[in-house]
């Protein structure tokens, strides 16, 4: 078993040395190969576009998660989200800072209104 570990480590070291040698060969010849700088520039541009695409995809995923959440929130949920007391929430309602609807004696708040309040 020890010989397998040694062989594996030895092979890994050889692979790393070969890869390093290949990189050195490429960098040594990059100025002599026609079109090489343009190829690197194209690669960098493509990598930057991929990063932007990944960010956009993450935003879409977040929006999809938000879309699955209920549109209306209870007072308890709003208190947890805003980290405020019941009385502060009452004060916000009285001052018109946050809009609400009352249904069968229970007060509900629209998620989009709450997000607008948080972003302002």
C-alpha cells in the first residue's frame, strides 16, 4: 500500500512538472506564434462574458425563488423580516410607511411593498 502511495505521489509530481514545462513552452513561443495575442484576448473576453452570464443566471434563480414565495405576508413574517416590534409595525401602518390589507380581522402586507420599503 505504501508503494502505491509513493507511486501515486511520484506520478502526480511528474504530471505537475510536465504541465509546468508545457506552460513555459507556450509562454516562450506565444510571441512567435501569429495570432496568439488575439487568441488570449478572445479567451479573456469570453471568460468575462461567462462571468456576466453566471451572474445573470443567479439573479434569475433568485427571482424565481422569490416568485414562489407567497405575495402576502402576515404581521409576524413582516416583524421577522424587518427585525422590528409589533408596536413599530403599528406605527408604520399609522404613518402610512407600509401599506396593508385587512382580511377577516387579520392584517396582511404585500411582499413587493415590503421590498420597496427595504430598498428605499
